[in-house]
């Protein structure tokens, strides 16, 4: 379960989701990413998400994400690990979405609109 200190770090509400899974790819050599692992998506919003995974990630890791649900697939979402804590045999990881070109700037309007749409779908599913 998400700890209270993790909840307080967020600037926007995140919505629980059980319908998405994620494939995480870690930044390796310059310009290359390698498949790291699959992860369960715990919650999501337009700015980031929390996942639960078996492989160790650390704050600052650069990640590419492929999100999957029964009806859609979104590839190449870039994120930076902002929180990572081992919980028993798994890791709870907080990811912030960023632009691919430098992994440090906020998302473009085009990328942001895709994530806003996904957030609305998830929020509607919870209603």
C-alpha cells in the first residue's frame, strides 16, 4: 500500500487503476534502452504514476514506459524515478513523466494531452 509520506509528495491527485500494466525500459548506453521488467500500475495521473515491480530502480533512473490495457497501448512515455522504496520482495516506484529529448523538462502540449485523456478515462472508470 502507498505510504502517507509518498502521498504527500504529489502535486496532483492520482487515480487507482487495475486495468493498466507497464513494461519498463531503463536507459543504458547513450540513446539505447533495454527492457527491464513488467510492472503493475498502482495509480496514474497526467504528471506521473506509481508502479510496483520486482527489479531495483533508484531515484534519478531514466525510464521509458509502454502502457497496456485491454483496449489500448501507449508506447514511449518517458519518465524519471522520483521515489523508490523496497516493500517486501518488490519495489514501490514513483515516476514523473518528462520529455524524451532531455529527461528533465515538462511534457509538451501534445504529450500532455494524451496523458490527460488517459487520466479522464481512468477517472471515469472509477466513477
